[in-house]
C-alpha cells in the first residue's frame, strides 16, 4: 500500500473516531430532580383568584360527585412554588388543560407545560401529557418533551395531593419531576 493510501486511510479512521466521540457526547444525558408545588384553584377565594377555569361542560354527571361531569374541561394557569404555601417563592406556572376523561371516577386527561420563570431552570419548560387519577395517593405522569435546559426531555413526574378540598376543588399538589435531557442542551 502506498504512503498516500495509508495517509488517506489514517485520515478516515481519525475522522470516524472523532465523529463517534462527538456522537457519544451528544447522547450524554443528565437526570434532574426538581421538587415543587402546584396550586390549582378552581373556586376563587378572597386571597386567591381562580387559576383553573371550566371552559366546557360535560353531559353525564359523575357518580362520585354530580357537580363534575364526564367531559368537563378546565384550562389552567397554576402557580408553581418552592414550598406548599402560596406565599413561597414562585418558580413558574403550569399552563394547559385537563378533561374529566372517565365516566365513573375522578380521572383526568392532563396536558400541561411547566414554565419555569425563576431559579436555575428559568426560561425552560417541561411538557406532560398523561392520565391523572387525582384521588390516588401517588400518580406517575410521563414527561413528553421540554425546551431550554430540558430540550428533548424524557422522564416522569410523581404527583401527590398535599392538600385538597373536593367541595371547592382547590388543591395543592407536590410534584417531584425526574427529567432526563441532553447535558449539552442550552437556552
């Protein structure tokens, strides 16, 4: 083999190795755990305006509570805070909607974007699309994407009702997000 061919082969091997190293680095992911609280206020009270508004009314009353109906749809812009108290530092909002998707119980179809407006994730979002059986003690919801530091995210969130009132349908939900995203993702 001539030295010219040897040099070309060496260049191809080095280029291939660099591409493989670059591809492996691009695939490197990190898992981030974020704990916060979501404040869902369906019935306004003097100290808190409604953050969940019914925009569609279903036809069939739910047997567990006739005030709610299969097909009821709420649009939300819920406060996200560091602690369970609404006066805790705000870190963002949960924007989206939920629909009562069961004819027999309190099970929602939930679609929301968690929009971070403060703290280390400011400017990033996490998208969730899931079934949420709101009376279960712990609900697992999949992460289907994100932006900013969470671009291309996967993972899950564990939701626990911290406090709630089935008469007013107001709740504070503890959220533990476990989000995997590329380590090199930037804003």
